[in-house]
């Protein structure tokens, strides 16, 4: 049975749109990873300053936060979008309260960065 030309065009359009969306998400994923690296670097510097000032407790907490952000950044860089979405879905199902808490925190941080950028 012959395939209708419009069906071929629709399938091609869908493939193009999907590919374009994936490229856009990958680009945002890479820039997000770079931003997270910047924050981790700032935390690492703050940790060193705390250590130099003799505040080892805060230095350890800050360094631990930097380590966690570096792991997140690495995961963003190394995994494809589909895998990241599956991982997020699995985490949300296992730990819904933690997932919503982290989502709220991420939203708060995003708003703060946006407001800081408009000053």
C-alpha cells in the first residue's frame, strides 16, 4: 500500500522538530552545567577562605556542597536528555518530598539569579 505524501511530510516534520528540540535541550543542558560549575567553584573558594580563617566546620560543609554540585554538573554533561529525564522521574517516585523540595529550591535560586541579573 503506498504511503501518502502528506504522511511522509508529517513524519519528516516530526523528526525535524524532535531533533531540533533535542539540540536545544542539549545546548541548555551544557550551559546549565557550566553555570553549576561556576557556583561550585565559588563555593570551593569560600571553603578555602573558611579553612584559612580557622572555621573548619563551615569549610567542610561548603566543600561538600561544591562536591555535590560538581557531581550534578558532570551528570548533566555526560548523560543524554532522555536518561536525565528517566533519572529525575525515578528519583521523584522514590523520594517525592525531596524532589519537590529540590524543585522549590531550584526555583528560588533561579528567581534570585534573574533578579540579580536585572540590577
